[in-house]
C-alpha cells in the first residue's frame, strides 16, 4: 500500500469539511417559515439542529464504512445489523425510573455518560448476537448476516414496545421506531455524544489504511504486518461506540450508513483513507438536508416528518437495488464456476 503523508491526510479531511460546511450553511437558511437568510438573533437557534443532525449522520456513515469493510459485505449497515436498535433500546432502558434508582444506589449517577455507556452496551450485545448466529466455521455468511440482523431488529422493537406499554410511555415509540433529531437534549448529552464520536472517528482514521486489508485472508494480512483479528475487533468496537453515541440522542435512523459509503466510493474509490472522511462528510450533509426538509414541511405542509422517514424513503430502494446487484453477481460467479 502507498504511504500517506500529512499533506494528503489534511487535504482529504479539509475537502470533507468544506463539503459539509457548504451544505450546512444552506441548511441554516431553511426553517419552518421558509428559506431565507437568518436574522442575527436566529443563528444559534438555526445552527443547533444542523450541528446535531450532522453529528448523527457523520457517526452512522463512518460506522457503515467500517462494518462494510470488516464484514466484507456491501449491504452491512448499523441499522440493518441491529446495532442501532440495540443501542436505542438500551438507551431507553437507562431512562426508566427503576434503572435510574439502581444506578443511584450503586453510585454511578444518571448523567449523559451513563446513557452513552448503556447505549454502547446495547450495541455491542446486538452485534455480538448477530456475529455469533451468522458465522459458520469461523466464516460470516452475508445473507445469513442480514437475516439475523433483521430478526434482532424485530426483537429489539418488540422488547421496546412491551416495556413502553407496561410503563405507559408511548410518547417515545415514534422516535424509537424511525428515529429523529431531538430538540430537548441537554448540553451534557450533546457534548458526551460529540466527544465519543470525535474520539472514535480519530481512531478509525488512524487504522483506515489497515482497513484496506480487511478483505484479505489472515495469512495475507500477516504478510503485510497486519493482525487482522485484532483489527476487526478494534474496528467493530469503535464503530459500535460511535453508533451508540449517535443513536442515544437520535434513535435508530436507518440507511445513512448504507447509502453514504457507496456514494463515496463512486467519488474517491475504495481506499479507506479517502473513503472514511468523504463518507463521513456525506453522512453529515445527507442528514442535515433531511432535517432541513423536515423543518421546511412544518411550515408548508403543517406536519412534522421525522428524518428517519426521509432516509428510509431514500435508502429502502437503494438497498433493494444493491441486493439485486449482489444476487446477480453471485449468480454470474456461480455460472462461471
């Protein structure tokens, strides 16, 4: 592999930030009253949802790049693998009075860090179940992986509905099922999520060059000086951490981690040192646009459309097209053999 210099890294990250910033400035001009340049007193009010949606979109897109690399599956996605719903379910459990009382008795407190920890644990449990049930003789089966992920999603949703029904808290059901950009978060919650995502993203950028070897066998990777098993586990844990941090403040928003990596590959190819920052920027821009459209519909259509609905409308057909393409590729490979 070619060695990367500091200049190449800074150029790629700089272009990614510029791409996001251009979109973010446009989204700041969108509000429920229409599209216009904000008044001086509206800047802080307009920037908050743009920053929050960008943070969530960036985290999900970066996690999608990692999952697709280490699982060697172009259909992998934090939502489809059950990671998002697992994190969201655990984050919801953290909010229950029983859990809060137990945490207080243990002296752990009930701050934003505790919620991030719960969401992280839920994400890891979900992905561990998916990996355990979809592997055969140490090899992951792509179609089985997706099937198990769908089942884990369904089970997480059923558990959530059961608990929310028993506790008579049905107000959180729409947010859990489709996700959305929340406006009632504390600064501590947002800061905790931002710090976790930033640290996780920097770790992923540090190992991005090694992710190019994730498709190789263990022997081939070792010949290049890469410990492939440690790489996969490190990438999996960090990707689950940033997914959990995002989902804890937004709920499970689907398909961002599926669509953005593929769009980024069309622009910069498959080198993860370029793919990861560009995909992160696309994820931040895509969800910021979805949130802007949602806010615009409040004024024009007098209705609030969660961003999870918009990403599903975009990502659903995209996923079906990828699945069809993957099946054709497998059929052609089988015919040639």
